[in-house]
C-alpha cells in the first residue's frame, strides 16, 4: 500500500450501523471473530480489547508498524426497536404505506431506471410479503376445502386459522428471509417522505457531537464508517459537524467509509432535502476523504451507485467524492466461501465487515486498525468503471 499519505499510530473509529435492533456488542464480537480470521489469512497481528458498551480497542502490528485504534459504535438501535412491531399484520400496513409512497411520488420508477440490482433490492421485501400472503391464503383455502369434505361445512373457520398460523410462523422465521425486517427499514424512511424523523434528527446531532469530541482528542485519523442505511446517517452527521465547524481539523485526517449503502431509497423521496444537501456539501469538501464500497453480489445495497450523482445533487464543479469502488466478492472471496454464503443474502450484506480471502483490494481490518489512512489505502485505486453516476432522482431540492 502507498505510504504517501503518512502512517497512522493512533486512530479513532466511529461506526454507525444500519437499521438494526441489535445492541452494539454484536458488532464488537463480529469484529473480534472476523478480525482473527483476517489476521490468520493476511498475517496481521490484532489484539482486540473490550471496553464498556459498544467500544473496543485494537492493538495491531501490520507490515512491522504498530497502531492503536479505538472503535465506538454510535447507537440508534433503540430507535429501531421502537419502530418494529412483533406481529405480522403490522408489516402489511407498512407495505401499503411504502408502496403508496414510492409509487405516488414516482420514486419507484426512478429507482428502477438505475438498474436491475437496485430494483431487486427495493422490491424484495414487497414481493416477499406478497408471496407469503399468497402462500398462507392457498394453504388456508386448501385447509378449508379439506375440512368441508370431512365435516360437510364450516371449513372456512379452520381455513382462516391455518392461514393465520402460517403467517405467524413466517414472521417468526424472518431471520432467514428478512422481508418483515426490510419492510420496517423502508417504512421508517418512507414515513416522513424521506425526511429524518425528529428523534433521529436529535441522534444525528449527537453523532456530530461525537465527531467533534473525537477530533478534539487529536488522533492521527478519525474514521467514520457507515454501513447500510447507516451510511446516510454518517453523511449527515459528518456534514453537520463540518457545516458548523468551519475551522481546519488541526492535522487530523478525517475519513468517511460507506459500506453497502442504500442512500437512494431515502434521497430520492420528496422531503429528503436535508440528506440531499448533506450529500452535496460532503461531495465537495476538501477536508474529508470519502470512499464508498459496495459489491454487485450484495442484493441489499445499491451497488456501485454514486449516491451524490444519482440523487441529482452533484455540484456543477468541484465534486471530489465519493470514490466509488467494488469489493468484488467474485474475486476477493474464495469459491468455497462464496458457496457457503451465496444464498445467505443478509450475511452477504455484512461481508464488508468480515474477513476476505484476498484482502488486497479491500481489507476492513487494515483500514480500521492498520498503518494506512483511508486515503493511503486506496490511493492507487481508480473509481469502478461500472459505477452508476447519472442523475436519476426526480426530487432534487436541498432547501431545509
């Protein structure tokens, strides 16, 4: 890796997860487990030490250079849990609202125009819930017909019971299908037509305050990481801090890494003015390095999609970011690993946070704990030739 951007001895990482109800220790243990696997593959030396809550430190020696990194999860899982009803019926009420919002605003057709990958990501929970309803209906109808033959009438009662039981069973099994989960995710952003809900606006301001506090500690690099729908929050929190604090960063390298982002699902909506403004601001800010990594094999993301350009808010001149790159699962994962996880779509969506068999193009653990800044690690990389960057959104207002 290039060293022209300097070596890191002390790094602060602020990690913003996606729409995830799980506590931050999930990410700590994932980092511990996958970091050990990556160290075995790449020859890193990583020592992960747990601290309180969602914070841990990493002492690493990579290429003979020692680095100390402190990683903190910025929590909004409590807000996610508040929106997720346990019953299956709530998902269908959300389905009606989501379909109406995305179709009546024209956003669905705009997302479809980007390409088949993003369209599949957008439609998966909609189609999944409809198929589950059809399956339950058919099983209920079959039960009703059978009971009519046996009991000569009143079969509709056990038919309804059977259909409801099937729906409840499918809801409990959503850890395999994630259709109810993804519908809750999409409904959260659609609930205010793309605007951040008030509670989330407050949390983003808290995240911006965390950024300010971390910068005051003068690490060599402050790295903000946003995964999935957390990528939008990372953009807005960083833009909020930089918009308020116009001073220089005092020598701290400020970096943003977005992984498996789904920003267009929100930024295309009519009232996502604040997010579009933040995308525009960050895309031309020379004080930050922003790299966006995704992979066509990840069906839950808008792979290789430049979120600034497709949202229609790229500046007329001076656009710097993001550098859009592919994690190229087909090349960076061994055939054995790909076979193991190829039908585990949510696992694929988390692959960016896991070990790679060929970590040279992308190594999450070297980026977050190694000697290179984000700019240094990717200094030799050109943007993906297959990236999507034409303006696709019909809503481009940035008036907040």
